[in-house]
């Protein structure tokens, strides 16, 4: 079974748009766990425009599944990981003003920097994943940093899926095979949905985890959270 980690950033976005504490991020995270999610993901940004750093501490103290914290490893983020010690940290090279993550790391150019971060976080007992595209040489460089996993940036797959699913999945299958040969486990995330997830998981059954937020929360508006998580889990049963 491929694990499903639910990204609750969009819940925080909705809360912040009105002020107060509705919807409550912790309650939604706990409900996600109750309804079958294998983990909770957050992606705090420096301006705290959705998940706040205070949310991360509250979640850490209450959730019982795996906790994955994504983000650009600026000093404030590194300090957060040192204090929280989540199950997993996913290193993402997003700019402070990025609307959403839109590219993976160049692991060749940033090899020394990433290697130092990986060593530091693993010494804390935190599993490390590096957000990357499907370039083979880049994945091989990621493996040499001694990271535990990579997370494949799947927006290119999602964009091409409707018109040509075979072409859309091809590079991701190859990238996963190479990563596994390098000793890496593989996560995936970005624009995965009920429309395209089953095909993705069915063609890459060696995936360890997917992290899904925007589409899952949007689907929950129509289906309800419990049914939505059940439907996503069905897509991951391969």
C-alpha cells in the first residue's frame, strides 16, 4: 500500500481568509487520520500566509501518524525542524513569493548545501526527502547526498495526463526505477488528483508515499472528507 499524506495547507488558507479559527487546522488533521490518512503534511512559508509556525507545534503535539514538513531550508525553517523533529522533512527550493512549488532542486549545483542539510537532519533522527524532477543525472546526484528519499514533482505528469497518459507517466517510471537502484525510496506530489492518481500509482507501484492537498481538499467540498480520503486510498491500492 502506497501511503497517503494529506497536506492541510488549504485548510489554513481558508481559516486565514476570515480570521479566527474556523476551520480548525488541528481538527481537520485529526479527522484525516481518523478517516484513514497515513500522514499529515504541512508546508510553512516565511510569510505564514497559510500554515503558521504555531500550527506546526500544535500538530506535532497531537497527531499520531507520520508528520511531514515541507519547505525551503532557510534559517527559520531549519530551526523549526530542529525543534519539532518531524517524521520527515521534504526540502523544496521554492522562492518566498512562490504561489506554490513549481520546480525541484538542481542537486548537482546545490550538492554540498543539500549534503550538509541531509547530514544535519538525519543526525536529528529525521527522515529526509529532496524534491526533484525526473532528470536522471539529477536523481543520481540526489542519491549521493545520502538522502533517504526523493519526492518527484508531478505537475508535468498531471498536465499531460488527459491528452497522453502513456507519455505523461514514462519519465516518472524511469526516474523511480533509477532512484530505487540508487537505494532511494520515492515519494510523489503536486497536482495529483482522483482523476490521475490511480493511473500513476498503478504504473509506479514501488512508490512509498504521495502528498496531496489542493485537489483532495477541493474534492472534500463535494464528497465530504471521509469519503474523499477513502477514494484516494482506493487509488493507491495497487
